[in-house]
C-alpha cells in the first residue's frame, strides 16, 4: 500500500512545486512590468518638466518682446495669455484623442510587451 501512495504523493508534491513556481513567476513578471511602466512615466515627467521650463522662459521673453512692439509691457503678457487660453481650449476639446487615448495605449503596450 505504501508503493501506491508514493507516486500520488510525489505527484502532489510536483503539483505544489509547480503552483509555487508559477505564482513566483507571475510576481516577478508583475514587478518587471511595474518597474518598466514606472521608469517610463518618470522619464516622461522629467521631459515634461524640462519642456515646461523652456516654454515658461520663452513665454516671458515673447511677452516682453510683444510688449515692446505693442507699446506697453503688459499688452505682450495679455497677448501671450490669450494664446495660451486658445491652446487650453483646443486641448480641452481634443483631450480624448490627444491625451487620453495615447496614455491608455502606452500603458497597454507596456503591460503587453514581452
């Protein structure tokens, strides 16, 4: 009777080891995908900050330059603010196509990448 139980016990041990290995593999894959996604987001955040600083400084320069052309410095700032208001309206109207869909696609691609 001991010989019949041994193959079944061995089978259960192998199944248990397989289950533990599968769970560990899934954990490692999840960590890898999460790290890839977080590093990608971090790179995009740093890029956004650098571009935002560039745009900020160029906006101040353009405002002062337009102010000189228009005769009063604050006219230049109003003109640049009007440009940003129009840009904000365009971004709001097309936010799904320009932002939401691209971010969703990027996240899905990162998680499905092998």
